């Protein structure tokens, strides 16, 4: 069964450093998402991406964040200058081209900012 | 914005017994989808079951079923014949026209052997 993959599984970085989290969505999916889950809290929407542009973003997704689909398979989330409070689990998700399609989540990347 | 409320932070069930996890939501939309996701210790988000709001029939997936009460904005998950592998965090989620998920705060389910 096709699945969303994410790399790395765990990223440790120093405050102020840039990080790039990578996702490979399911190959025929067209809509891509990033979510964040701070430890012990609920999953929060960050951004959705379609047709090579952001379609929606939350208040969390400020100028420090950016997303990109650099090629036909990868979907990346960049945090320009990490803060301690960026430490969280980051989930990528993708879905097909109809609104009724289910979003499939990747296994997540645990980001630890020191 | 839509809100999703899970009022049970923790639940426990004896193996082979049945447990029901509660979820309520608030929305002004008429067309939407509701989901239950399971998050085991690995922290991966695994889809358990989904329900389309326009369908009156409650969704069922093997041992998992929902009780969807649209007027009451309630969407509970029933797990029958609970197994040790069911132990996880369970999140209720809402998906509306905005195409983003709104998650509840989760219910931690413990299965007692």
C-alpha cells in the first residue's frame, strides 16, 4: 500500500539554525499538508499546498516557515531560524484530487531545538 | 473556526471488552467529514475510521464503529473486543470546506490485559 514518507525521523538542531524537513507524498496525490504537534498537545494545521503554491496557512505559519516542492516527488518544510518553541513532531500529509479523499499522514519528524 | 472537543483525557478498558470514546464538535457548515485517528507510541497518525456528514448510516470498520449524531454534533468511537494493540492516543478530527483538519486534544486509551 502506498504511504507518505518523511525524513529524517529525528532532527536535533541549535536555536537559530535553519532546518529542512522532507516528505515524499503518495505519488498520485495533488494536495500536500504540514501539521505540527507539540509534545502532549493536539495536532495543529500549518499549511496546505496545491499546484505549486500555498492554498491555506495558519497563524503558526509565519515568515520563518516556507514550503516547497522542489521536484516531482519531494515536499519540504523549511524553518529559517529555529526557536525553542519549534520543538515538536511535524507531520506531512497528502491526499488525492477530490475533497472527499482522505488525508494520509506520514510517520512524522521529531524536531528538537536546543 | 471549528472546534473539536474530547472530554476524556484518559480511558481504560479490559482486553476483549468494549469502550466508547467521546467527541463533540462545533461548526456552522453543513458538509464536512469526521475522522478518528490513532497515534501509537511511535507517534504515527493512523486513520481508524471516517464519516461523511451527509450520510446517516454510521461508519463501521471491523471492530471500530462510530455513533454519529449530527444534530447533537457528536461523534463517538466504539471499539469492540479491545486488543492490546489498540492502546494508543486517539484523536477526533474535523474536516470542512476549509480543507484543513481540526483535531481534538486526544484520549489516551489503556488496554488492561
